[in-house]
C-alpha cells in the first residue's frame, strides 16, 4: 500500500508562514484602500481617466452608476480574495481539500475584518462607514468560498475522468497483450 508523499515539516512551516504573510499583506492593502487616497472623489477621477483613455463617453448619470458599481465590485472582490487567502492559511497541509468549517471560519473572519475596516473609515476624512458595505464584503467572502468549492468539485471530477481513462487504457493494453 502506498501513500502520497507528505512534505517535510520545514516545508509545511514555510508554506504556512508564506500563506499567512500573503493574507496579512492583503488585509493591509484593504486597510490602505480605506484611506483618504481611495475616497469616492479619487476613484471617480481614476474611472474618468480610464474611460477617457479608452475613448468612452458616458452621461453624468451613467458615470455615477458605473462608479457606484465599480466601487461595490471592488468591495466584493477584495473580500472574496481575503476569504480565499484565509481559507488556505488555516490549513496548509491539505489546502485543496474542501472543509466547510474552514470555509465558514474564513467568511466569518473576513466579515469581522470588514466591520473593523468600516469602523476605521468612519474616522477618515472623505470616507463614510456603511453596514451595507459590510454585507457586500461578507457576500464577497462567501463568493470566494463558492468559487473555491466549485473549483474543487471541477478539479476532482476532471481527476476522476482522467484516472478512469488511464485505467481503461491500461485494461485495453492488457487485453491486447493477452490475445
């Protein structure tokens, strides 16, 4: 009976440390995004420059809607990534195995971090705090877990098909050799 080789403990320790470092760096970036440098006026200017660069012209109402959507999608995306990073940081020995408890923990921690981030924004000039944004952030964390789950299911389905094909080919080779 053979078992899959397990990485040595120093490799696992390094993987765990790097995983947590990436997670903390991303959390720090989210904190940075909550500063005055990324207030609505700043992101509106950036969006206007991007549209100008792409030679798009939109009405003021359309621009306002587009800006709102971009800002909310940023919340969704940054917390989806935070939850994925947290998920992988919790268990580096078997990071690709789906664990519901680990996923729930990642979403809860991302949601709690969102609350602290919104609280932080309440002290920043040009920023406001919003429980709705916390909801969007938590939905982003949940979306990240859903993507991880779906990816894992697709990966295992593909692995199973590949293994079945290999087994079938081996059986055919045995049958041809036995004739």
